[in-house]
């Protein structure tokens, strides 16, 4: 921002804007971090229960997911999705 903005704007307004921006960034970070941790715990517990009940069915179910764990890497590499293929 130009220097003129800071000279004509009151200090209290600048501090308030800065404070609101910092609070918004803190909320975004904490919400994202708690979501990631929650999802990881859910994934690990689900896999543990599935493996405890039947490791054979767990392997079958994992293979039927169309490599959902590998999909983000495939998308990053630019591979087309299976559903996007249409006969010509």
C-alpha cells in the first residue's frame, strides 16, 4: 500500500485491521489442523477395526476403492480419471 494510505488512516483502524487479519489466520490454521488430525485418527481407527474383524475383507475392500489412496498422485501427474473416458 502507498505511504499516503498509512498517513491518512487512523492508527486505531490500522491496528484493528491487523488484529482481525491475525485472528482470521489463527482460526483458519487451527481449524485446518484439527480437521487433519481428526481425519487421520478416524482413518487409523477404522483400519484397525477392519483389520481386527477380517484382514481378508479389508484387503478386498481396499482393492475395490480403485486406488483411492493413489488418486491424488495420479491427478497431480495429469492422468485422466476413469469416469472421464468416453468411447469415441
